[in-house]
C-alpha cells in the first residue's frame, strides 16, 4: 500500500494548545516517560477512589471508546482497569454479531451489557460500529445507516433519562501516526497479530473514515451525551488527558474502606494429607 498524504482536512488529530512545562516533553513534543508514569500512578489512585464512590452511590456509568484502529482505545482502557476491581469496572468488547443477532433490533445485543447500580462499564467500540466500520466497509445498507443516525440520539437520551451516566470518547490519530503504528506492528512478530485485514482496509480508506466520523458527530453529538475528542498521536498524553477528564465528570469523595485488622488463624483438629501426594509444577525458576 503506497504511502500517500490525505487531502487537507482529512486528518482528525489536531491537538489543542496546551500550557505545559517544556522539560516534561521530548524534542518531538511527546510526554516523557517519567512524567507519564508519575501522573498515571496518581490518576489510577483516583480511579480507585472513584470506583468506591460509584459503588457507594449506586451509580450506573457507561463509557464509550471509539476511534480509528491503533488510536489508543485499548491502551487507555487497560490503564483504567489496571488497578480497579473487575466487579465494579468491567469491559465490553463484543465480537461480530451472530446470525440471530443480525435479525434483532440493532441496539438489542448492547442493552444486556449496560451497567447496573454500582457499576462502570467500558465499551471498547459500541453501537457506533454501524455509522463507522459498517458504513465505510459496506456491511450495512444505506437505509440501516440512516435509521441508526435517526434512532441513536433518541436511544442515548433514553439511557440518560433512566439515570445512566453516558460518556463518549473519540480517540483521533493522524494518518501519518496511524501508518507509523501499523508499520511498527508489521515489523514486530509479537505484535503482528494486531494488524488485521480490517486495519489495512481502514488505513486505505482513511478519508472515508473521516467522513464517517464527521457525519456521526453531526447527528450524535448531543448535549445529553456529547462527544469528547482525545487527540492521540501522543499516546501517553492521550491516556492521561482521557482519564483526567473522566475523573472530572464526577463530584466524588474518598469513601474507601478503613484499614482492617487481620484475624489470626483459627486452630482446628485437622491433619492434612502428605505433601508428596500432590502434583507440583516443576520449579524451573
């Protein structure tokens, strides 16, 4: 696939101006690792406090992550869940719909994964497949695409009226940065599995995906559930910016549990079977 420069306006990763300390950034303008690690540790501590608050208040939180391939959705989801409990913060990444699901109401298979009280659900891609991947790749009809654009805002308004907190993040990566990331995956055998035929087609159709995003925003960037764009050419900064914004959407307090006193072992009249009767993993390390 030839490396070409997309037309002006096709790229959708234009970072906003930031007030920043020059010493925190590399000569390429990327956030340094030491700054990233320090801030990520601090933000992950706050995510743990937020999860306790969500549990205590019985909140229902839905966070949608969308964007191009390699834009960084998976990376930020991994950092959000790294320190939190999977019982409170869970990830939904649905596979291709079955034949039966293809005959259902389009939103039906997503509804069963919506959060219950005390949960935060992270959608790694969502119903927006219809207005992006499916529309660009021709997997849905024009009528299905138009129906989605009409019904999606009403569906999300229903979710918000029901009490669900809906946050939508769009990770934007430039054509040049996406190509660099795909080339890195292609050159590394342990990462090559991440480079799919769909990724190659998406890269070739970069401009059409830009069109799809713009149309999606035109219809679904609603005040009840607005889109928040995360410029992600700098992966480290993108993760920090997204998590920081997510935390800012909640007026949470520290309701983490107090330190507990560990109990001593209760002695019982019991004799265990000999250790040599068990099969152990070889001690190679």
